[in-house]
């Protein structure tokens, strides 16, 4: 697995071209599209996702520790199958962490 550090990715469409599997450390993703992307077994440590779309992205055994999702949207991350320690989320998108439970929060 490749190691990618301190890289900046902007306006990338990972729906069309898959994100390289690897360990991303201190990387920034700005206005990227991850719709339908398989992010399984990828590690994002201390990364920041700014205004990124994760519609139907797959998070399985993904590490997102100390990663910032506060301005991104449409993610559904299962805390039981992924490492999310100290990750940052905002309302109402943080409810994507509960999506597997099929519950209503009002």
C-alpha cells in the first residue's frame, strides 16, 4: 500500500477514476467528488476534506482518525466498521454515522 503525505487534491472526480489505495497523511481534498467510490481499507490520518461529496461512497475498514469532514456531505460511515477516533463532523451531516440504524432524528 502506498503512502501519500502532505498532498493537496483539488476538484478531483473519484467517481470516474478511483482514488489510489494507500495511507494518506496530512492531505487536503478540496471540492472533490467521491460518489460511489470504494474507500475500503484506505487510511486518512489528519486529513481535511473541504466541500467534498461522498454520496454512496463505501467506507469499510477505513481509517479516518483526526480527519476533518466538517464542510463535506453525503457520507455514511459506520463507526463499528471504521476507525474514526477524533474525526471532526458537523450537523446535520454527522447523522450519516447513524444511517445503518435506519432511525429518525428530529
